[in-house]
């Protein structure tokens, strides 16, 4: 059996375990910030632009249907 403590909370400040733990904490913090940014900024913008795009497509489809209706009536 080893007499060295396992890496983790009990690691000495300069040990590899402590550096890894610190890196993991920093990564987790950055991920929380990234998730918050995506939720607060990206998703609302994408949703708004998607709604606008859908309305534009709907208008174009309406125009196309009107054109088909005008040009597709039987000639007498």
C-alpha cells in the first residue's frame, strides 16, 4: 500500500493533484459562464431571427401561392 495521500482535496498546494483540482474548478467556472452567455444572449437572438426568417418565408410562400392562383386559372 502507498503512504501518499490520494490527489484531491487533501493535496498539498504545489502538488499535481492540487493543480489538477484548480484547473478543473477553473474549467467548471468557464463552462458556467459559457452556458449563461448562450442562455442569455445567443438563444434569444437565434429565436428572434428564426421567427423573422419564418415570417419572411411565409410571406414568400403566400406570394407564390397567389401567383399560382392567378396564372393557374383555366383560360376561356
